[in-house]
C-alpha cells in the first residue's frame, strides 16, 4: 500500500488517497462537513458514478482490528471506542462537545454513554491565531465549560469553548458548528451532482466565492460570521471578524483571526493555510 493511501471498510471497492483541497466536503463517515485534507476515492469512473467518497483524516480508522480506545482529558474516567454508528435509534445521540446529533462515525464511551464526533474528539487543546503580519495574535485554549461570554452568542454555557488566557476572546464550538451548518447545509447532500460538477470543467452547484486553485469551483460563503454579541460605542454592531472600515478596535481584529482558526479546527484541518481559506470565504 502506498504512503497516503488507506483501505477502508466504508469504501471497499478502492483504496482512498489523502488529498489536500481548499473546497468543502461532507464526510461519508461522520456525515459532518469538512475542508482541507481528506481521504478520497481517486478513481474517476467511481466518482462519476456515485460521486466523491470523502473521509476526514480523523474518520479514516479501521473497525477490524479496532483502534485502541481514545482517552480524553475532559473525561478522565472514560474510554471512547470508535464505532461506525452510535448505539440506539437514529437521532437519539448527540456529541458532548458541540451538541449536534451523531449521524455516523463516533467515539462512544460504553460506561458513561458519552459520544464525541471524531473531529471534536481530536480538537487541538491549543490554537495559535496569527495576524496579518504573521505573528501570533492570540493563543486559544480548549475548555469543557465556558467561563466567559461567547463572542458570537453572548452566553457562557452550551458547549466546549476556545478561550484566550485573558478571557477576552471566547468562542463556543457549538456556535462555530451552527454558522458552518447554516452556510454549508447543501455541501455534499447530492454527491452525484457535486461530483459531476467538479468533473465538468470546474462547474459547481453553489453560488459563492471562487477558491484559488480550484479551477473555478465555487464554494458557499460563510454567512453570519460577522455577527457579534458586543455592540460598538457608535451604537451599531462591532464586526466580530474585524473587517469593518473606520474605527475598529484591535480586539475585534484579533477576534477575527481567532474565529478563522477555530472554524478550521472544527472542520478537521487546523492549519494556517486552511484558516486563510476560511477567511476568504467569510461573507463581508
């Protein structure tokens, strides 16, 4: 087997190849949206017939032999087992990190009954958000509970949270998931249509921004990301992403860079490159 390829039970016909693309996809494992690196079936005839088969890197795990149980510092007594589907009836399980339903691959603790999406289970505990100059603007730490109000919703409780040490910047994982789901709800819903569009000279079923290097492929912009729970002194809404013209506080600019890197982490690829792609897809 070549480096960067896996044989996976979800697609036994062909090996999946690790690819780096700046377009979003819907993972055929956990059923959640992703962007950046993914394992994909490289056979054109297969993609033309059934559409792309994509997996987050975090979802490209075998069932036999099973991977060792995952241990998470937020749940020191739990042993999370990787499963193709959560126990119980569909729609009855939710992720304890982001609060969204579990619809596919999952890490499940048989003792406590806790569930984690694969991407949520492997979220980095520290994220460095860089500024336009390339320097680290703020360092964010993952917390199981919010001790400061979320920049987007204005509340504390709800889900895991990325927060700066000074508590000036805080963003719920659930809020990030909400804005991504609202903006990219159609991504990967019709696999054959998306596959045909991508194969047809870069055409796309979406109206949105054109990603550089994608051959003209259009990606839905992320809407609602500019909303903030903090009102500006002028009486209007201050831009959470720090992109409004005029007098914009430095904290809003830093919050913008922080938001981009948190979105990229939640989508499974917490790299500066993908954070920059996310920034280009935010509706101004």
